[in-house]
C-alpha cells in the first residue's frame, strides 16, 4: 500500500477485529492478568534505546543474522 488512508486498511482491521476465527484466541482467557498493565491506563512510552541484548525485528534465528544478511 502506498498511503495510510488506503480503504483496504480499514477493511482489514474490521475483518479481524471481532472475527470468530481469530478473536478471542482459542483457549485464551479474556481476563487481564494481575501483573499486567491496565489497557485503559497503559504505561508511558519509553523512548530510550533498546539494551545490548535486544534482537532486531528483522532477525532470522535460522540464519543467525538479520533478514537482510548484513548481521
């Protein structure tokens, strides 16, 4: 998609939002775990850089490097 206002984005969200085949996760509880944050009052955004042991989002564990092959 080229633009954030592409109507297919809304169609995608609506299709998955409350879909009997994707929501709720099979066997999952709808309860909020007591040690979890409150979705109505989430913690503030933390802008600090990730720690040295952070794995990049494009990491490919099978290759042992990032998906671009550069790591």
